[in-house]
């Protein structure tokens, strides 16, 4: 999979940013399983594997948007902020719909641990994805952020009330 990501992006740093996103889900998985008292069963392992795919999809969407904005001659520090803001809603809504889609499986004896694994891991890791992926991207690609006032997202600046 790492080779496919390197071929997809044509670079090594972006796939590294994406792969660093996956281990964060383990904290949410552990918390979810401990809160419900369910074991880490075979179906939970399957849930963890599918969860890693969901997180990679979210990270790919974010990294690809940053790369696209940089390719459109947006300054890199601005591209990181604007791409993070523009991908916030799609990533969050995809996570929420998946979490809500797992609710019916909570009552099933066989699939309950898989549902909790996906729900807990996705809820925890989505929030961290929206924070950590832009930070890792900026760190690994040596992007220095400028003053805070210049980093207001474009749509927020355009919708502001004139003074």
C-alpha cells in the first residue's frame, strides 16, 4: 500500500503524512472497547483494518487538496490552512455518517465489537486527522506559517462585514 501511495503522489513525504494518521485511531478503539466492556475479537480486528482505510481516505483527501492548492500557485502556508478549512465539512460528515451507520450493529452479538471499534476509532481519529495532518504536512514539507492575522481563510475574509 505504501508503494501505491508513493506512486500515486510521486513523492515520499505525502504518503508518510497519510500513514502517520492511522495509529491515532488505536486510542479511540481502546477507549470505545473499554467503555463498552467488549473484547477485541476477530470482528474488531476486521473493523480496525477497515478503519485504517477510512482514515487514509480522509488523509488523502486533505493532502490532495493541499497539493492541488499549491499547484494553483497558492502560497504553501495559505494552502495548508485553506485546504484544511475546505475539507473540514466533507471529512466530518463522512465520519458522522459512518458512525451513525454502525449504530444498528451495536445490538448484534457478533458485530458489536466491530461497530464499537469503527465508531470509537473514527470519532477520535477524525478530530485528530483534521489537526495532525496539516501539522505533519507543514512539518515534513518545511512550510513555515506566517503571522496569525494573515492566515484567515479566504472564505472567512470574503464574508466578513466591512468596517
